[in-house]
C-alpha cells in the first residue's frame, strides 16, 4: 500500500491520539506521534515514529525538524492555572503553526472543545452560536482558534469543537464519570435533564476517522464547528442503558439542571465529510470498549 501522507499527531499517548494513529495507518498514511514524556504501559505501535517534544517550550518545538504534510493537534492541558492553560493550549498552537509551516505542512486540524462557547443560551449549538467565555480552558481553546484563523492564508486549518469523547480510556467527561460511578455501585447518583434530546457525545474512533479525513482533504481557509452523534436520545434512556449494562443497584436521583441543556448541530461537519455514528451506536460501542458487553 502506498504511503500517501506524513501526518503528525500531537498528544499521541492520549486515547484519542492512539485512535488517530490507528486510523492513519488504516488509511495507508505515515503516522508520526509526539509525546511529552515516555508513556508508561501505553502501546504506541500504531505510529511509525514517536518523537519527544514539550509543546509548551518553543525551543523544543524546533526539534520537529523533519517534513510532514499535515498536523492533527490533540495535545492540550485541560486543568491548571490560567497561565498553564494559556501556554499549553493557546501559545503552543501558535508555536506549532510556525513549525508546521517550516516543515512544509499543508494543513492543521485542531481538536477544540465545546467549552469555547461558554454559557450556552440556545437549544441547539452550531457554528453561529455566540461565543461567551466562562472558564479559562474555553478561553484558551478560543485563543488557539484565533491563532489558526489569523494564519489561515499560510496554513489552512479546521478546528473541530468536540463534545464528550468516549472510548477505551475516557475518564474526565460527564458520561465517563457517570459510568464509573455506576460501575462502583455508588449508593446515590445525581443526574439532570432526563427528557432533553442528547447527542453531546462522540466515540473516539468516529472522531479519529473524521480528523484524518480532514487532514488529507483540507486545502484552504479556516473553519470551526462542533461535532456530536446523530439521532439524539433522551438522557433518561442513556442512563437506563448504562444502569442495565452495569447492573447498577443504587438510586438515580434526577434534579433540576444547574445550567441550560443543549443539543449539537452537526450539519457543517457533514458538509466536510463527517459520517456520524448515532447516539445509540456510540453508546453501544463505548460500553463494549469498557465493559466488553
């Protein structure tokens, strides 16, 4: 099989980074992964090459002195001080853009976050939804998008605003925390919005497929939009499926929501080749990953 593209993936040791590496190889391309330090107990054999680089240090980024055709930028710190977040999420993206241009890259695909929107006041979030920052992480992701937009004539870019990513190792998002609580058989678990149509989730393999597709097709300008699953399910149905899968014996306590719920429009992503899994398929695949059902 001909190796068509050399694709650099930052954050290769993350669960999403590994999924992207597998997808790059599946599509017949050459996968280069970056890691900040030697990952313990993580199989990175899906990458053709692993290189160590600290993206928070501009001098370190200069060690990426080899050619690559596109970069999929996954690495980002999600917790920390405002200085830590702005350096690891925003400034590192600017430095990576400079290095990508020197390395001959033709595109940058950036994994952003729904957090850029801040407090949402609409039922459905789309690219036209106003940006209202509420937390430093969202502001840092938005700053990274601004860097990419500003350099769009030199380096075409796409910023994919991700909801909860589930898969083999997901652990920080709302659904992953809920599943862990069910597995641990917590006595009472509190959840909100039982009747709201929920599609704020994407499986890491589905995300990886789309990101690699963008890496080999993006050729101009800048775009930013959210992704999610198709055919939303009521959250009550999702929680019911999860409780049955884990044989949960405790009590689910439904309470008023602390913030307004919203669904995600995936129309713009579809126009660029996104082939979403349904929310049902996403849930099934994730539960199999974790519980081997």
